[in-house]
C-alpha cells in the first residue's frame, strides 16, 4: 500500500532526480499531482483522493517531492536547511503542477513534450510539445 513513509523510502531518499515527473512511477505521479493540487486549493467532495491517503498525507508527499527538488536546485541552504520566500515557493508549486500535468499527458496521449531535468526545472523554461505521428517518430 502506498503511504508517506513508502514515498520517502522509494522516491525522496533516492534524491531529486527521482522526484522529477518523468522518473515517478504512474502511481506516484498521480499521488504527487494530487498533493500539489491540494496545496493550491482545498480538497472538496467532488475531488477523488487516491485510495488510502488523507488530505494531509497527500499534501506532505507533494511538498516532500518539491522540497527535495528545490534543495538540489541550489536554493540558499545549509546541509539541513532550505530557505525560500513564499512567493518563490508558490511559483515553484505552480511550475511543478504544470510539469506533473505535462508528464501525465505525455504518458497517456500522443502529445509529447521535452521533459524537465534537474538543470531546467523551475527556470521558467520554454516548453516544446509535439504530437507523435502514427509512425511513432518525432517530427
């Protein structure tokens, strides 16, 4: 069963690279996306939470992934601290939410995109997308 503890051991403890949307399993992609979404807006009865998770646990998972990435990106920090303004954190939450959405579309449709890397995530990068022709090759 998926849980916060399992997310920490399977993803966070492997480092920031594991928290990139392209490297999350399909299960974790869904859970992290729900957690990030929950940070931006309150959950309501119409939203279906991934099975077995509380709202607080989902938000903690989303935030754990985000903070792991931010530490790697070199936000001002010491070995055990990360300091970031609320404005910058809110911008990163929005950008991570978009990256998670792009990845879900990439996996489920014929629309592809240049996936984020540690070097370019949270850089306000230009995102290139394309539709894969039936042959499966990039145009």
